[in-house]
C-alpha cells in the first residue's frame, strides 16, 4: 500500500489545523478527548470533530491506533508549515520571496534583532552555494 503523503502534499484547512495543534502538543490523544477539548475551546459538536479527524486520517496526516481510537500525527508541524508557506507564496506572490518581503516590509518596521536574524539567514544561504 502506498503512503498518501508520498503521492501528494497534504494541505490542511483551519479546522484541521486546530486538531493538528492538539496532536503536535500532546503527541497522541484519544478522539473522544480531542472532541472534548475542541468543544470547550471552539464549540464544535463531537460529530464535527470526528469528521475532521477522519478527514485527517484519509489525508495521511493522522494515524488511528486501536484500541481506544487514539490519534497520532504522522506529519510534523514543520512539514505543514513548509507546505502551507510554499502554497501561500505561490498563490499570493507568484513564488517570489522578494515580492513577499517587499510587500511585508513596506508596512512594517523591523527591530534590530529581526534585521540581525535576517542577515544571519542570508549569510547561511550564501555559504551553502
């Protein structure tokens, strides 16, 4: 059987990210516990949460462990951040990092620390070439 993640990039919507955040911070949780937490903080009914969990399982982002319908993330937060960042750059900035920075920095003043961190990243990228 082929792993879903090898076939395509996993894109997650906001509701799915709510469930994933719980799993990333707790390693694994029973579906019933996820439903209780989501009900308390977001207000979803149990069936809605279970539907989202099933969708995450179908996408290959979460694995179901029995007994007890235990859920565990099989995609890291870093992987999701990378996928979603690339999708955002592609959609809004035509995959241009410089277009993004020009637009972002036009409306924001960087701190000295942020400028230092950006220079460090740029220097590391230059050293890799």
